[in-house]
């Protein structure tokens, strides 16, 4: 397996475990505790960026094997992964939404809704683990060790 992808997968797993801990916080406590919210927001940001880095690296490696278009945005990375047959349409759409949330975390951080962050922790966190599993399955398909 590509060393960069492997390293990002390790980090993604660490971030996922940290977010699982943050998810244990009650809604009222989460909404009242700015430190908890900030930790969740930052960890979500870097977890999503890990997914983006993995996807971008995978696309760049696959471009040596077959024609793939270059993503035009962070969200488009997941669309190109769909086009490459790595992701299914429903999962790609959820990951595109995740990339858009990352953009809000980075560029509109002053206008974040704590309820949205809490909801993502509870409703979408497993997409990070799912992404990791899809990538590993793709790389292991047909005993594939590297793209």
C-alpha cells in the first residue's frame, strides 16, 4: 500500500477515535461547552482533510493506469472517486457534503451552528470509518498492493 495513504489512514483512525470520545458528551453539555465544540470542530476538520488527502493521492496514482479527470475542488475529489468506481453514488454524495462542511469549518468558522456540529458527530461520524474501509477494500481488491 502507498505509504502516504497508509499514514493518512492511520491518522484518520486516530481522529475517528477522538471524535467517538467527543460524541459521548450530552447535547446540552456540548452546546454549553465551547472547548468541547472547538475540539470537535477541529478534529472533524482534520479528519475530513485526511479523507481528502487520501482521495486525492489515490486519484493521482490511478491516473497512471487510466484516464481520470483532475478534481476541480475538494468536494469534487469524492465525485472523481465515484467516477473511478471507488465509491458508490450515495456514499459519494455524503462525502461531498462532508467536504462542504469542512469548507464551512475553515472559511466560515465564525458562523458555525453548534447543533449542526453535534448532529454530524452523531449522524455522520461513521462515514469516516466507512471511507477508511472503502479505501482499504479498494486497495486490497484482487490482491492489489498499490494503485
